[in-house]
C-alpha cells in the first residue's frame, strides 16, 4: 500500500524549502549522473528525483515502490552537485528521502532490519566488528574458501553471494588501533599538531594503510593524537537512512577527541572525511553538540588536502612506475578535492601519472551499494576498469577504502593485471624508500 504523504514526517526530515526550490531544471546534472546514463529515464536523474521528492513532500503523490526504488538506485556520488550551476545540495535531499522511506514505507521490511542490525551492531561496534573480522580472516585464509569457490557452494544460497564474498576486503593480519600509540611523534621538531581518525573498515581491513598514514604524517613533522575511544564516523548509517544513529556516533567522536588540543583532524577515507566535515550541519539543532560540532568539522582534513599544503621533512625518493589516479566521489564531489592528490603524486620523482577517461565517475562501490545492488554496481565497475585498461598502467592509486576494494575486485574479475594501492601507501614507499622492489628507480 502506498504511504500517504499527508500523514508523514517527510517535511520535518527534509532540508529547508529553499534547498528543494533551488533546482532550476536546467538538465546540467543529466550527463553527470551514472544512473541516468544507464537508464535514460528522467526519474533516474537528479532532476527527476528532486521533482519526486518535492511532490511527496507536498503530498501531491503517494510514496510508492517506484519512489523508494529510485531513492536507493541513486549512488549518492554527488557528481550532480559538481555539475549543478545553482548549487543544489542533492545529497542532503536523497539521504533525507532514504530516512523517510526506511522510517515509514519500509519500516517493517526484513531488508531494512538486517541492514540496521549490520550497520548498528556490527560496523559501529568496535568489539563486534573485530570479532566478525577475526572469523572472516580465518575463512579468507582457509582451504574452505577455495573449496566453496571451486564448487560454487555460495551460489546455492544466492547467485550473487559468491561475487559479494570476493568483493569483501581482505581482513588485515592485525587491527591498526592495537598498533597505533595514543601519541606518535616525528623524528624532527614538531610543526603540526594533528589527530587521526582510524575508522571502522579501515581499522580491520586496511590496517596497513592506517599505519602508513601515521608514518607519512610523521615524515611531515606532525605529532599525531589517536584516541582509542573514537568510533565509526556514521557516514554509512546516514547514507542508508539511519540518520539518528549517525548523530549518536558523531557525538561520540566529538567527545572522544575533546581531551587534547590539535590543529587538524586527518582522515584517509574520503567518505569518512566528507561526513565528519558535515558534523556541524548534522548536529546544528543539537543544544549539546552544535557548537562543538562546528569546531570539530572545521578541523577535519583529508590526508591529501593536508599534505598538499605542507613540505615533507624527509626527501621523496625516486620510483619507476606508470600510474593512474581514480577520484573517490566523496573526495572530488563532496569535498571538492581534485588537484591535490594528483599534485602530491607528481611530486614523487620518476612516477609517471596518466589520466583516464571518467576518473571522477563513480566505480559503483558507493558505501554498501555494491552489496545491496550488485548488478547495477558491476555495470559501473566494468566501465571504470575498461577506462583504466585503455591506459595500461602498472598501478592504480585511490584515496578511499570502498573504491580500493571495488576496483581491485574489478581488475581481477576482468583479468587486467594491475596493482591497486592507497595514495598514502605510495607516498610512504617514496618517503621511506621501501617501495615495491620492481618499482624502485635505478636513479
């Protein structure tokens, strides 16, 4: 049954009417939107979705399966925001629509309940996430995984489960929060007081990248404060209709980092950094946190944004590799950081950086999109990998964990032999001269 818009809470969840009325229907967003490019349906474009949101909010149309489907078909990549001449903050609209759909129209659905359980009880709970990660690590390193893949056991349960299993990031041999000290100090004189958010998935599946980030910050004369009380940033919850829980996580992080004074809070995950920069907006109506949230957000910097404006205390050593850089949506579109990562990479002697078509187009990872909508995700991934392969690089460089796992999976699936690395790991290799031997320069 359609849910009556006249009795809903949609207007309370949505941003102000000004945001809804900003869209001038010019169509500049259409060519930037991956889902519109796929379907050529107006309703699958930002312009079409804004019209649907406005109509539901004004009780002109009921909430239907089509409305719910379109709000979740959207990647929330925010490429439309980059293209929009009117400055419409589309991401805020579609995320509010998802909250409404999950709180009303699909409130009792099994899918929503499972999603909430996984995001709240596993991802956002550090101890539970570590427990699940330890089990997954054993499975990933065992003969059972190979047997399941050879005989297609997972396909018995779901035709997509085998692909989802391969998409899961490989769990690290250790968890970074157990290796990183409360304070990390450079060898040289301290120039910058920084704090570091090690994240949830980054902590268990990209622990090496987190340690690389600490080492790179130290090479830039940073003191690094890393409180163990910090939690998941809440971005995946907010992007998937659970805004209230995201607010709770935001408050916990603000409290976790309040014990020490620092100038910058560094994030090495584009999605996390973008969301933490938005804590001020997220908690603007919270009497306890609104002011502190604004101050917290003002300090958040993506690691590439921070490093670009600074000079390393160590010399960058030469390498010999041809690479491409692929933009993370929440870095290039949400945070408007495009040139900084490229300039950092160009500063590494011997690294040849080539551009690809569609470097700033979504790879299809989009938080948990590649799990919840795997067929659509694979379509976007295929195009991304094909564009990369046209350039024939030896290395693909990325600044976001979801994109890193997604593109690594895609290059293997399509049999394109290329290594995929996080940008800070590339920087660390040059700064400490411990890059892969095959890429070390003979200069």
